[in-house]
C-alpha cells in the first residue's frame, strides 16, 4: 500500500491521532524525545527488575526515531506535529522493507514482556489496565477494558503474545476498518 492510501483512510488517521494525543505527555502539541523519555520512565515503574530499565529506555528512543520521526535522526530539539506523525508513519508502514514490519513486531514483543508483570505468558485484564494507565498517564478503566477486549480475539479472558503483537500490527499497518471489531489497543479513538 502507498502512504497516500494510509493518509486518505479516515479510520487510520483517527488511530494515529489517538496515539499522538496519548503520547504527547506534556500536551504541548508536538511529540518530542522528552515525551518518550517520560514514557520510558513510566514503563519502568511496571518492572520489579531494574536490569530492564536501559532496554526500556532504548526501546522508547528507538520507537520515537524509527516510527514517529520516520527513521530520521533525532535529538532533544526534534518536534513531531500530529500531521508530521501521520505522514512519517504512513511512509514507514507502507514500506516494502520487511525490516520495518519486523521492527514493529520486535517492539511489541518487548511491550508484551513489560506488561506481563507476573511472567505468566498471558496479559490479564488487570495487567492491561495498569499498563495503559501508566503508559498514557490517564487511568480510564473503561477505555482499558475496551482495548483489552479488542485485543483478546479468542475471548479467553487473557491476551496471548500472538494476540498482542498481531493487534498492534493491525492497528499500525492496516489502513481501513474492514473488520467489525478492529483492535484498538489504546482504547476508544479520539475525536478527529
């Protein structure tokens, strides 16, 4: 698919705007490296093992550079507007390079391990609520439950690694809403 096909999908744009609003930690209208450093610090709170702290920081910085900044170099002055994010992510997810999809999968594998705090190999509803509240900085159990239910595709009451990774890949890499209940890992979509 071309970047234009992603950008022209109102559903995909709404997903990107939702993500942007949640990740703009300081609510200044741009995404910055400091937003992602704060997100890393929040995710570290979920861990009982401080040996993963640096891996989490590195992953958040890489997420900002690889996807939000479209693979371009970043520094403390890099600012990504909502429209920049939409254009850069559309370009990244439409890439024919298999490495882009693989990077997306790898990052979501790391996120799964962060969320699965009891190391059961499954994410419980409570683990997901706690993660989403920390990740987004907003405790909204209803949104977290909606997100959880949209990812739990087999309705088992827990999220497997495969369900988690696939839901996030669909969220980012599929432009349209061709399914009745698409995965919405961040909860209800923000108003466009």
